[in-house]
């Protein structure tokens, strides 16, 4: 079962966006995934993370299974 991801428009200072993009690249994440990672960390630190939140996919490319196909974050293609 997959839940639909919410889409938002986020306006950032270009210098902040550039710094996030570089940081994301260093950690093998997309800029979008880096923003979500940071928001999740901030929510957790503030004690505001909802209990029903799903796990984020690990950084980098998804692992290939023994058949050579790429599996999704929950093991499904």
C-alpha cells in the first residue's frame, strides 16, 4: 500500500537552495529528499513527529535484488 505524497511549493533564497543542493549531493540525496530529511529531524527534535509517519528511503540508489531488478523502499518493484 502506497500513500500519495503531498506536493508543496517552497520558495527559497537562491543561496539557501544552492547550499541545500550541495549538501544533498554530499549525502547522495536529491534536494527534495534532503529537505524532507531535515524537516523530519527538526520534527523529531521538537517532539512533534507524528507516530504514523512512514520511513524515508535510505540515501543513494535502491539496491538491486538477486534478479537484477531494482526494488522499491518496501521491497516491491
